[in-house]
């Protein structure tokens, strides 16, 4: 193979030439090579070289010591960043996550042999234009198989993150995991708890960005990973909902996750977790009816604990839990315009679009029957859009009076009473938008205050 498997930008050619001028090797490795061979776009260029970190720093004007302890330096050229790692051999992995000792090598074969899966151990020589595939990764790409390099038991014992990555690659690439590697995942779960919460959350976010996250979550369930990573979701397996549902709560949830936008991580996470409270609140009435009363409230609490555990950002945590908490609404065409406005004000304008999208995915995931309609939710989406375009007041901040106006008009002091007045005025304006006039609102505030006294 004489042509590179992926587009090589000019800045990367420059980097290779600088290494070559100093008599060093420069190989493109990892995801860029793999994705190029699959005709997939990639802008993640990882390099491997026999130059040691200190030599790399001397060769290039702009560098970042990203992981110098493990031989990794990031080279900055123009707008590109190239993570560059010295060929190395790894020692023992006593903590089940990182090698105890790293020794550098002059042989690219040593470096490829320490990698996780055959499809990630293919390298392109940027100086001599040749492909190196010592572990038959191209064959596994053709077979669409994820296979650990060497002994899968040893490879997965070294680093627990590799088990999670195998499942993520299955979703990302649409591949299956080789039976021996799959068996090794199931039998080597003891090092999973040693993985940092941040690393696991990063993997989960990458899974949410795949075409079908359900592939990963099914693999998590089959291997036992789910019971360690998301035991709350594992409890949903086998819990049968009521009504028209044909899937258990677990399968309904991962199907809903698939049906949301892949580039909207908070929405996808909310779809996965939206029914996670059902096992906790499941109850059977005297007449045998199964109920899940307040599962959205309990589900939001469980979701928040999960996101705290994985140290998700405050913004992501708040958005995801809000979507879970409010997802169980029942829109009908009988809703008045005031009811639509009240709904929008209650849930918040910042999540309203995602909330309706979540409800649509929730409805569509009830069964495999495409006849299940979400037309009523599309109608609601149209009414929400019309309400926004009309610029009706849906929050205290959009009232034509503010706290200072009311204090001056009524001679009040700041306090709970003022807040109650503003809430009352907002309620009136949501019911009748024509009330939102400065003088009229002041008069209404005076009447409310008089009756309060």
C-alpha cells in the first residue's frame, strides 16, 4: 500500500520532514489510520516516534508536555495539534489501569504490540510511505471484529478501560466483539472500579455520540460491566412497563436513546435515564395493575446521583436531571393556549425543545410498531414555536414591571411578600397576556396586597 490511508495535512508532512531531517522515525498511528482504512473522516492525528520526549521538545518550536511521564508530547504546528509518543514497552500494570514502568524502544513493533486492539495497531510510515500491520488489523476491519492483541485476558487485565473501549468501538464502528475478547471482558471486571470517574464519563459521552448507543449498553449488560458502571440502569432489565409497551424498561430506554440526536449529549443521556426511577417505585394495586407513581421525580434524583458520581459538569447535570424530571407530561389538543404557556413557564424555555424531543423518542420507543404516532407532540412543538414568536411573558423577568416598581408603588420592603406578588402577576399574565401592561400590573399588585393584608 503506497498511498496513505487518510488525508495528510501539510502541517503533518512538515512534522514528518523535521523528524526525518534529524534521522528519527515518524509514524501515524491509532484512530486516524483505522478510520482512514474504513473511509471514515478523522482529524485526530496521533504520532509515534523513536525520538525521546526531550528530543521532540528540542526539534519543535511549540510543544506541550501533555504526558511527558509516559513519553507523550503535543506538537503545535499552525492550527493543528499532534500528540506524539515515543515508542515504548510497558511494564506490569499492578493497578489495573496504568503501567508501573515505561521503557522506551527504537522499534515501532514494540509500540504496536502494547496497544489494545488489532484495529488500533496499524501504523503508516509518514517518511517512507508504507503501511505496517503486524497484528492483522486490516483483516479484522474487513470482518468488522474488535479483537484484543495477543492474550485477551492479559490485555484486559492490564487496563480496565480497554473493556469499556471495546464496547464503545462496537457502537462507534458497528462492529462485533470477538468471542474470546468478549469472554475476557466478562471474566476480568475486578479492575473496572479502579478507573477514574472522569475517564468513564468521557467514554460514556463518546458512546452517546455514536449512531446506536444501544449496542454499547447491551454489551455492558451482557458482560456484567453495566452492573458496575450503571447498576441503576441494570436494575431496569426485566422490569415490564404497563400499557402498550412491548419492551422492558432497559430496552425501552436504550431504544429511546437511539432515537434522539447523536450530537446532543444531554438529550441522549436524559433519554437513557428517563425511566431509571421505575424499578424503585414499581407497585401493584389490589386489582393487579402495575404503577410507577412519581417515577420521573425519583428518576431525576437517581440521575443526579449518577452524574455526581461521574463528576459531570454542573450545566450537564442540571440539564439532564431537568429533562428527566419533566419528561412525563401528557399533551392533548384540548390544551388551551394558556395551558401551553403555563407548561413552557413551568419547565423552562431553555429545555423546552429538548423536552418535547425526549417525549417523542419516549413515545416512539414504546414498541417496534411504526404506527405509533407522535403527531400530537409535533403539534405541541408548533404551538410552542408560535408562543415564542409572539414574545409572551413567560418569566418574571419579562413582566412589564419589576420589584423596584412594586416597592415604590406600594411602599413595600424587599422580602417574601414581594416575591409572592411577582409570582401572582406572572400567573395572571400567563393566563391573559394582555394583562402585561405597566399600570395595569401595578393596580393588580395593589389589589392583591390589599387582600393579603
